[in-house]
């Protein structure tokens, strides 16, 4: 508003304009505070998202290391233990055959 109009305004009009400006100012301050809270909330969410992503990457690394250790362990087991067969091989003798052989009786096939 220009200064000529302000000078011609009555005291009542000036007080009403001042009251309106004060109310508008208060409303804008409140809106500003609400927006600041929302920004802070979003900032925290972004920080937590970053933290969660970092934690997921770390866990992924732990699982990869555990998987690698499991592969090494399995490879070592395979190298150290000969495979076990459930069926008897030709070189093995049953208990009854062993008793017959120890008696001196020939094996009958």
C-alpha cells in the first residue's frame, strides 16, 4: 500500500490493517513451524533409510562370508572322508562268512 493511502486512512482502518497483518503473520509462523517439523521428520526417515541400507549391505557381506566358509568346510569334509557306500563291497565279508572262515570251513558260494 502506498504512503498517501496510509495517511488518508483513519485510525480505525489502520488498526484493522495492523490486526489483519498480525493475524497473517501468526498464521504464517505456525505454517512455517509445521513445515519445519515435516522436513525434520523426512530427514530422519532418509537417515534411517540410509542406515537400513548400510545394515542390509553389512548383513549381505556377513551372509556371503558365511556361505564361503560353508563351501570351504564342505570341500574339506569331502577331501578328508572317503565316500561311504550303504551296500557291502566285494572286499567286505559278512559276520557269518567271517565265522566260517575262522572255523576253517571253506566258503560255499
